[in-house]
C-alpha cells in the first residue's frame, strides 16, 4: 500500500478509480449516493483543471482504495462558495477539503488523520488561513442509519475543526431509494490558521 499525491492534470490516469471509490463509499450512510461513473468524471474535472488542487490517493497494488482532495475555494464551484460569499469571507483565504474516503478494509489504520495532515500542509503551501469541509446533515433517527454508526464529529473536533451551522450548502443527488435526485443540506466545518 502506498500514498501518492497528484495535482491538476496528474489526476487523469486515476479518474475512473477515484470515481468508482467515490461511488462505493458514498453509497454508505450518511450519503446514500446512487452515483454513476459519468457523473464522477464530470465532477472530478474540477480537480483536473486546478493545478493548485491536491489529490492524495491510497493505492493497493495500483487499485485506488482511498483518497482525499482539496483545492482553493476560489477555484471550487459556486455551490461550494455561496455560503462563504454571503457571510462575507474572502474566498482567496480558504482551502476547501473535498472527500476523505476509504474502503472499509482500510479504515482504522490512521489514514484519516494522515489525510488531514496532507491537506493541511497543502493549504499552508497555498497560503490559506482557513481550511473547511462540509458534511451531510442527517437526523439521528434516519431510517437508514446503521445501529453501529459512529459520526466523525469527534475526529473532526480533535483535528481542530468547529461546526458552523450558519454556513450551509445545498447539493442535489439521487439516493439509493429515490426515483430522482433531491436536495440535501450540508454544513461546513472550519479551522482558522494564523
């Protein structure tokens, strides 16, 4: 197993592997995403087009089994930027952390912390003073919530992040039990750097 870092167009050979990983992991609770490789290729194009993006890939014999992403918020899509723009933030000071995903067999090995370390180091190289990510909001009694589900809030708090309920985004995707796409609310978590 190895972790490699790629930027912008260097991601091209890994697009399908990363897309398949996103589909597999985000199918799980709490995202319940029913995705397609075609959509993933389009979504991941943002990272391909941004030479200042970072994608760290966990490879096991060349198979993508984990990944984490980040990029300057100013280079993200308007749906990511909107809450920050409305709240008066300077987008040029923010590094957005996208997914941080691992296949189940690779969890519990400290890779989640390693992902934060790599993304934060990249954000520092970019000169960012704020790092942020968002997570989907689900009620505690959601019918698809597994009995053994443990939210990642504890990990995020230990990494120095604070949930900001005033900063939310709405994204649309099709869930595994839905006939069509529907809107979901995600809340941002922030960490300020001096």
